[in-house]
């Protein structure tokens, strides 16, 4: 036992001259990859358009010069809505009456107009009388697979006339058209405002100080 | 007295889950993204409850910006020949004497917002430089000189026999007279159906429309 095997404890040690292979770490530095990843994320977040534009259909009537061809409406079922400056809404039911005692011209806002439309609609439907033409309208609606055919003719006398004035914004116009969809108003028309109505709006704006 | 030895913790963290999440988000955005088409003006559209999708081809888009300038643009990526037909028609109906190169330039022009008198000047520019030119808008408010009428008449001819959609994209702040003038130009061309471009709003709960949708669902 002249020599002591010193290597017995470290069995992996090869003899002298055998080079030990350097153990490489399997871990990769991920930091640059993460940097790049987040850079791309920010780029896509900024360029992406999340709000998909939608469309609102608008059908306008043809201008009819001949009064004979014009559609007549029952006065009791008409609600005229006018749009003015500063998101104000003006309305009257039936015909505009201006006399010494005052007028039926009222003002409200976009928040209030929905209730007025709902009230007027309920009132017109409540006055509805069933007749043969009505039954026919219902049948037609049923044939067209309208899921709401039973209500197809109850509101036939309910008409809304929209008159934006020169100070109304496009947003107001779209909002009121949207209100027609929200309240399921079947018949509505957008027409030019009358001078008399425009003057009344101007007067109301002056007294209430809307700029 | 032996001091309490704090175990020495490594400062590197395992980044793998972090990378996983980052790339998940990245792939979501890459797939969900749809690049905005170049637009000459920034338009904030008003909201509406309608959820119909916008037609992207065979459409004429009329843009009204916040200062009531009217822009006219043709969306026909599938058939750029339509744009050529439109500019040729406008050229001859208004006798603008545009050169062939200028008319060819119209293909790359996204939107026109100049009176006919300045059209030559606009089309002479490179499409990239057109964005820098301050365009005054197509004159529409004077009903005797509603130039949008001619643009629509030309597009109607170019798209004859095909369905053409009229998109009106107005800024929420634009006022009604400009919108009315646009509609009048369309009406004079016997076109009565339009699509107003809006962004989606929620349907107010308990409204008639909401109740109707519930009924249809059940």
C-alpha cells in the first residue's frame, strides 16, 4: 500500500490529461425575447381598431310636389320633434297651435324625449280600433315572418316627424334616429323645419339662454 | 453564538411563464388587428344601437368632418377600374382637362375634398403629399352649386347594374345643414337609401327594442 488512491472518492475524475467537458447551462437568458415581445404587443395595441363601425340605415322619401300624392296622417297620432342648439329637443303633438293663451310647443332634452315617445305611442295604440285593413296588414306581416306581426298595425297611426334645425349637430340627428329604433317607431320622417317652428325655437333659446 | 444564516436566494426569476403570456397576448393582437385605412381626417362617429356591418366594397363614402367639410371617396378595392371611370366621367362632364397621369393618380387618392376648380391641382400632387394639402371641402351648401351631385352621378354611372352603397360618415360635431346638403345631392340622383356610419352603443335595457329582441330570442 505504497500509493493511496486519492481519486477513489471522486469517481468521475478521469486520469490526468483527460479534459473535463465544461458543463453548459441549459438556461437561456429570456430578457431580450421578452423585450421584443412586449414591443410588438404595444405596437399591435396601438394600431388595432377594436371598435368595428356599424351602419344605421336611413331611407328618405322622394320629394313629392303634388299635394294629391302626399300621404295623409291622422293629426292625433303625430308627434313632431325638433332639434335645436345645445342638445335641446322641442316637440309638440298634432298640429302646432299658437294663440293668445300660449302654445303646445314644449322643450325637453334627449333624456326626456324617450318617455315622451313611449307615452305618445301607448296613447295612440290605446286608441286603436281594429278594422279589416288592419287584419290584412297583420296577415301580410305574418306571411313575411315578422315575429312581431300581432303588433304590426296597432301603431299604424303613430307617426314621428323629425325636424332638425340649422344649429342641430349630426350627433343629435343620429341620436334621434336611434331613438326611433330603440322605441320601435315604424313610421317616421325627416323633413325641413318650418319658419314658424324655427322662430319659436329661437325665442325659447333666448329666454332660456342657450348658446 | 452562531449567527442565523439567511439562505442566499438567487436573484434571477424564471421568465418562461412571463414569456408565455406575452406571446399569447401578442398572437391575439396580431390576429385581431385590422389596420385602419388611411383617412384624410379624424372622424368621431356618433353611437347608435344598430349592429349591422359596414359594406367595404362597392360603396361611395361621403365624409363630413367636424368643420363641415365634405369629402368624397370611392371604396372599390376589388375593381379599381371603377375609380378610373368616375374620374373620366367627372373630367368630361365638368370639362376639367385633366391629363391622363392626373386621372391615373385618382386611383391612389383616398378622398377628394376640393371644388372642381382645384381638382387638377390636387391630382397633380403625389398621393403621399395630398394629405398635406389643406382641402377646403366639396361645395354643397349652395343648392345651385352642389358639386357632390356630379360626383354621385358619375359613380352611379360607373357602378351601373351593380349594387352601390352610399355611406355617410359624419363627425358628431358637424351640423345638420351639411348633412342635409349631402342628402339633397343624393336625392337629386334619385338615391333614397343610405347607410350612416356609426359606432356601436348598447341597447338601453327595458326599452321597446330590448323587449322585442327578448321576444324574438324566446
